[in-house]
C-alpha cells in the first residue's frame, strides 16, 4: 500500500478556510470497495449516482441537481467537455484501475476503513486493494450480519458461538470497527434477545435456499450477542450503525436512530457511530449531544443531497464538533471524489460563519481526520 501522506501543519495556514481544509488528509472512516470494471451503458453510469437499483429510475438521475453539478466538476477533473456523455466516454477510455486511482488520490485521503460486507467478493475490490488504489492506509470493518449469515445452516448455539467468536477476535485480526445493518433488515428498535423466538425463526428457515439474515428475532439476537462479546473483550471496537438514508431495502421510519436509545444506554462502554442519518440528522445530533458514547457522520447524505451545508448545520446545531466524522460511504470512484469536495466545501461554509478563523480551522481538521483518528485508535 502507498505511504501515508502527512498534510497540513497544525498552525494556522495561509489561504481561505476552504483552501486550508483542502490540504487536510482525510480519514474516511466508512467506505466500500469500488466495483470492478466500468458500467456497460450510460444508464448504468447514471445508476452510480443513486441509491436506486431500478434501471427504470436511472434515466431520471440525469435530471437531478446533484448529478448535473457532479458532471460539471468531474469534467473539469477529467479534462473533458461538461456533458455526461463526455465524462462517461472518458471513463470507458481509461484503464479501470488507473481511472479509480486518479479520482481516489485526488481526494487527499490518508486512511480508509472499508466495510467487508458489501460489495460481495469478486464484485468489488477488498480493503487492501482499496488502500493501494487510494495510496493510503486501509483497514477492514467487520459487518455483523455477514458473519451471522455464515452460520445460518447450523443450530442456534452454533450461530451464537460463531458470532461471539468472530467479534471477540476481530481487533486481533486487524479490524478497526464493527458494523450493523439491522436498520435494513428489521429496524433499529432492537429488543433484548428472545432465544425461543430466535430458535423458531431459525427452524423456519430450514430447507430454504435464502442465506440472508432478515428475521427480527434473529437480527436482534445476533446484534445483542455481538455487542456483549465486544464489550466482554474489555477494549470494545466502535460499532457503526446504518441509520436513515439508503437503498429501497430500508423502511425509513424504522431506521430512525432515536430507536437506539436503549442500546446506547445498555452498552455504555461501546462507541456507537451513526452512519448517513438523513433525514434524521437532528435526531442523530441529539443523541451525540446527550450520550458520550454516540458519534455520527453524514456519509452517503453527502454527496447525494443538493444542499450539503444545510446538513452540516443541522448536525452541529446540538452535537459537539468532536462527535462528527467525515466519511464517504462511496461505492464508485466518482462518489469518493465528490464526497471529499462536498464535505470540505460544506464545512468551510458553515464553520467560517460560526467561528473565528483559528477555531474554524481546528474544527474542520477535527471533523475531517482528528476525531476518527482518536475514536478508532489509528496511528
């Protein structure tokens, strides 16, 4: 992997706040491996810029404000005409790896923490390859539901022991964090484990070819087991929690992070990191305001929303600056590039309005890198 680039002195730098923040090396604490190869069609290229997996929706993406701005900015970076056809053609003409590396390295990222649960192996690049492409350090994040799905063919005892064992040894195997997508599967209103209900759910699965963990009794039990095993280590890893905005697999009202209050209070030694959060940014900010063990980001929300600065404003209405983290949640090189731009622009706008220059710079550095370095113990 490429060497870690040290960016930006800790003293007040010259230039506007945006210029200063543009030189800060990012810690992208929640990312994904990019898909291999290129999109086959222009519509598939448009599909990279939406959470919709529906091909009949992708033509509409071309009319969105965010996409139109993205095309103009990508065209400047790629040196082509500001039209989607020209940007797409420039992508197709490049080697996929070289194209990805050019946009990833343009973000100025020093660390990538990569979810190991999506995309599936063979579809996207793993965390080590992502570090090579971005020219930075990288570590994996263990997705709890992926681990559980490995043991769905056995007994409930086998399932529980497998989850606990994988979580208990995760730090020693190099994982930087755990992650749950319970919001996608059954919602964030996680109940204490009900072994009888989980046993019935597991038995009902017998004979089915589906390997997806989706029954609420099982989802709740698996997450609870993981959290208990994590705290039992005495040095629990941060736990990333999908909340709010995502693809159509999520039922949005059940993805409200406010539902996590009982878990946050039960597992006080665990740092919970709320991901995405839109449209529940204020709810996430409140949780980060009142609980020492709650942190959050606006990944995916930025760069997908048309007004990223408004989301940063909402996030910091209540939450301390020390609780907000940068992340992209990107699955495509273009979104890595755009997320980095949007975050820096939004932070520069909001912090310059709210704080004196020296304080604004320190706050921006904290969000873009220092908070994550401290939370995940990254050297």
